[in-house]
């Protein structure tokens, strides 16, 4: 089969179309941004677009953790996730996480009885 045969040209065309289509279908969705804040004082929150939430869709997230108090930290616990900022330091961290369906809770470790919250991740 020479490269100029109709079948070869058709195969080249199909290969070219697949090459154009595959990268777009394999691209991951852009991660959703969340902001977690602890301090000053006893404030503890996690927000999306500046608003608190009780439910999120499963997927990839980028969480900016703003730890604004050296007597608190921010911990997130849920399916496949258990991460925390440091106690005794003020810091801004970036966590890239995949949140799976289930219940997540966030808290400050030294004050877990009062500084805590929760949200659900759904499909
Ligand atoms: Cu605390």
C-alpha cells in the first residue's frame, strides 16, 4: 500500500482527527479554588467564592490555607485526606487535593471541641 492510496489517506485523516480530539477529552477540569482561614481570634472557616458551604461536588480542588494565628491550626479530614497547617506559626499554604464523595470535617487541633465545621462531598 503506497502512501498515496485512498485507504492510506483515509487512515492518515482518521489518525489526525484522533490526535486533535484526544488531548481535549483527556484534559482534567480546572481545579476549584477554596479558601480556608483560621484566626485571628477563634475564627475558623472554609469558603468558596467568599461564601461558606455545606456541600461540594467531588473533584480536584486547590485550597489556600491562611493560618493567621500562632495558637491555632487548620486541619482537613475526610476520605483520603488528613492535612493540617502548623500550630505555632502563621503561614499561607496551598493544598492541591482530590475530594471524594463522603463527609469531611475541618478543625483546629488545640480547640477541636469549639473550632470545627463540616461539609459533604457528593458526586
Ligand atoms: Cu485553635
